[in-house]
């Protein structure tokens, strides 16, 4: 079965850093665009970052551009989201996604002011 399992979330102070990891299985990982979404309380889910199959193409939401970096390791079926200079508005549940409507269970990121 297709699985996407996020890890690495937690509580961090404003200005701190976290790295989220997503372990993928059940499909040919290197064939797919992968992404990170997030959903804050009372708000709609939004795309944070995406990365092409080979890792050569990336795209970021304007709100995180310059602070977050998405990467992937196709040999390990892993996707990462390095989050630097975190702000309280980054507080949300973060989801690892595969093109086609598949996503993980989500992981909480909380940034305290």
C-alpha cells in the first residue's frame, strides 16, 4: 500500500529551525512530484513547497520563499523540508503529498513567539 509517513515536527521558538522528513513507500517514488502542504487551525490547506521527480525543479509559497528548502533522496524514498527562520504563522499541521491526492497523516509544527 502507498504510505507517506512524516516525522521531525515539534515545538520551536520564533527564529528557530526544524527539518521535516517524509518516508514514502508503495509506489515508484522517482516518477512523482512530491510536495509539502500545511493547514493551520481554521484555515484551508495550502501548498508550501513542491519538488519534481528528479529534484531539479522546486516551487515555494511566497510566504516561505527564502526560508524553507524542499529536497528529496530518490535512493532512500525520502522527501525533506528544511524550515529556517520560523515564524508563529508557520504553525500548522504539515502533510507530505504525492501527486494524485495522496497524503500522509500530518505532523504538528508549533512556533512560539
